[in-house]
C-alpha cells in the first residue's frame, strides 16, 4: 500500500482541526448560552424585567411610551442603554486583554456576584449589574467557523436556523445552520434551571450564575488561544 501524499495528509489534518475547532466552539457557546438563559430567567422572575432579552424590553418600552407611563419609560430606557454599554465594554475588554476570554468572564462573574448580594436591597442596581454582565458576554463569542452566533438572544438563531432549513429543503446540503440550535437549546435549558433556582432563592440565585461564569472562564484557559481569538470580537 502506497503512503498518502503529504499534501493529502495536511488537508486531512486541516479538516480534522477545523471540525475540532467547531466542536469546541459549540461547547463554549452552549455553556455561555446556559449562563445567559439562567441569568435572564432569574432577573425576569425576581424583578419583572428582562436581563438579556432586549427585544422584550424594547417592546415594553414602546408600550409604556404609548400609555404615558413615563416612570416605566425611564426605567426600561436605562436597562436598554446599560445593555448597549455592556456590549461596548465587552469589546473593549476583549481587545485590551488581547482576545482572552477569562478576563471578560471573570468580570462577568464579579458583576453577577454583586447583583446576587444586593438584589434584595437595591433591586435596580442589581438588575443593572446583571444586564451589564449580559451585554459584555456577547463579546465572548461572535462566530464559530465563520458562522455568526448570538449568546444572550435567540431570535437571530431561530431565524438563521429557519432560513437554513428552507435552503436545505430546496437542495442546499450545507449543514452549518444546524449549529444555531445550540445557543437556543442552551438558553432554554438555562432559563428552566434559572427559574427553578429563583423560585427557591430569589435574586440570590444569581450566585449560581456567577459561579457558572467563573467555571466557564476557567475552562476557557484550556482552549487554544488562537481558537478563542477566532471566536471572539474582531
């Protein structure tokens, strides 16, 4: 049996590495989506406001404007602005740390920890800390193998999944669209877990979100740095 050509071996190795890069990225996305879903459910049940689902808060803001509920308009406007600032801060931290995930996740963990401890006394402050953390989280992963990923919202994931399904039904056999179920499933599972925890602990359930963020940050240290750099914000 003749040995394989070196170019073919390199090509096979590259394909395996590419698949491995995608698999690790999806596990990373899954964990972060569980964190987002858990935190959003805890915040929503404890305060009545969404922590990561800004589409919901935007709709509520518009309704509040139409009904003249100006106190609620100010509150929801502040939540949306805080989420935007969290996203901006996440990109700044990612770039300042030379695209390392652990500093971003460490700060996320600290913000969630502070929210857990002050939630029963300073609800709005706790809510803002959690929202800032969720905004920052989006900078942890932006794409896996060239495909866009959303961590703290799933409307885009479901839309991309649906469009991919439509293309598949029309004969396009590219399979990348299936990965969009990972953030959706992660958020769903996390929200179920977060709801269960909040019913028992209230805002203090964010302690579990804080611990999960820290664990994911620790796990990210075992991912090759060049892979993390490709996952993160550009």
